[in-house]
């Protein structure tokens, strides 16, 4: 009987400890409309206070360059939990930091593309400190990533960072940062007057909506977006964006370091269509690739090859003209409290979320190059939103490219109507609660109007 009493006391103690932990760790989802929240007011005030871009003093000049960030040693594979932090050991293709620097006499901007899963928040924080070394500030840099799930990891501390990108290694953060700075320096050394032009190619048949199984969905952004720059010397650069997730390498292929289909696409474009190419993942949230092939390597080759063929047919239709318009807006985002849901409608409290993930600032970005506007988001941004922006873009007379992974990372932003659907994108990866879709749209529309 004494043993039973001791056991019951221990069991009761454990129950009390568990209940206390749950009480301080969990809270119900806050469904207060976003316009009634302080974070909305704060960001709205910042948006209204953004300055009007200054007029140009001359026509656009540009330069471009890349720097290898391929590590000389094996690292974790950056590609979410299914890879479980395993190290790659075979370099399928090298990875780079790529930069296009533009200047119109009053504004200088660097557009940076990383051959990584995302723009790591740790790299963003390092760049904020070191960009003055190349004459820039974070507010004048537009970043994106190819979103390969087989690229270099090790750049995110904390438990969530471990799941996303494997064990943290500060040397990797330094390596990526140095690569970005090197690419910007080299790009600035090759500046020359350029003509620019925009084009699109349809590739809707190459994507599908990953949450379509859970109920009705709206059309995705199936366009390949292209911005072409050409110097008087004939040297050309091509910025390419598309919304297919770079997940043609299966989870079981963690042993390979690879840029997935964006790398194969860029390599082909640089052989046949441009001297320099950079790829930015578009609105990839919930967008999967429709691939054909018997092996992952064959799928990548076929997928990239068909996208490249469509781009090659489009390039002759792009009209190149001199232009002087260059503007950049960076909008720091305030957010609702972290809302990762764990049990029904109960979510993790902020202190626990920040303890296992970290607290990283996030921004929305707007970059105008001539008659083309890029809107950058710190997330996997859903391609279903893109159609909502088209009327405003047409009214403003601009072409639009929406990209993901601009620095910082807040998970997925999907349509609010899907918030309670039991999908990976809408539940597991929605980290900041309800109404984020409408909130992001309003702020991005504001940036589009202002720029």
C-alpha cells in the first residue's frame, strides 16, 4: 500500500507539472480582426511615412556578378524536417550568391538571389551590419532565394532551425554573407548603361495547388516572369521568377547538394539566352511542380528544359528601352503574436515560440525598375493572391513580379478562407495566426501604390 501511495503522489505531481506547463505554454487562438490590432496600426503608420522616391539624375546603369558559396566541407541539407539535418556528401551542382546592382544617379539598389532554401534570417542580420562595406544599406537591397530543398543548411539556430536546416554552424552564415558582399562588389565594378524590358511566358501546366485536396481553391500564378537588361556592349542579364516549388529532388536524395530545377534552368539560360541569369522563387506558397521523368535528375532536366524553351521563345518579343526609373521601399512589419497551433484551436505562447525559433525582424519590399515592380515577402507567399494585384498593377501601368523569401521568415501566408483547413501549409506552417492574408495584401497594395 505504501508503494501505491508513493506512486499516486508522483503521478499526481507529474499531472500538476504538466498542467502548469500547458497553462503557461498554450493559449487560445486570438481571432481579433487585424485592423483592430496594434500591429496593424504600427505597420500602417510606417507605410504612410515612407518617403517618395527621389527623381532620377540619369538613365539606368547596371552591373551583375556571382560568387560561389559552395562550402569545401559537407553541411546539413537545408530542406525541412524530412531530411532531419542529414549532411549531403555529393555536389550535384555548385551554389552561388548572385547580384544585380542598379543606379540612376540618385538611387542605388542591389538585387540579390541566393541558391538556398530561403534568405536565412541570420544572414539578413549579418548583412544589415556589413552592407555599408559596399556602400549600401539593408533598405536598398532586395533579396530572394531559389527555394531548393537540397541546398546548404546549417544557418538557423534553435530547435525549429534544426528541423528546417540541420545543426547550426556560424561559419556558414559568414560564408553566405561574404559571398553576397563579394557579388555586390564585383557587380558594382562592371556598371554600364543598360536598356531594360519585361516579358512573360505561361507555364500553368507545370504547377498544381498542394492544398487542392482539402477543398476548392483559386488559380495560382503560372507565369514565368522575365526582366531583361542589356548593355551597349551586348552583354545581357536575365532575371527570372516562377512559382513552382523547387522540390523535384525527393526527401531520400538528401545526400546531394543541388539547386534543383532553378539551377538547371539558370545554367541553360546562361548558355543560350543571356550572359548572366538569376532566379527568384515567386509566390510558391502551396504550389507544387508537375514533373515528368523516371528519376529525380531526369525530372529536373525535363522541367528546366521546358521552362527554358518557353523563355527562349519569349525573349525575342521583349522590347528593350533605356529608362531612368529606379525606386526601393522597405516596410518593416509588425505581426500578430506567434500562433503555431498544436492542439485544436490552441496555440503556442510567444515566449515558447521565440525560445525554439528566435525573434527575427521581417519586411515587405518593393523594387521598381522601369515599368516593372517587384514585391518581396518574408514567407512562402501563396500564388493565389497574385490575381488580386493585377487590376492595380494594370491601373498603374506596371508589370508585376511577386517573390518569396526576402529576408526574415514567418512561415506560410495563404488565403484566410483556408485558415482552418487541416493541411501542412495552412496549419503546421501558419505561424502568425488568422487574417495574415488580408493584412499582407493591404500592405503590399499600399507599397504598389506608393512606388
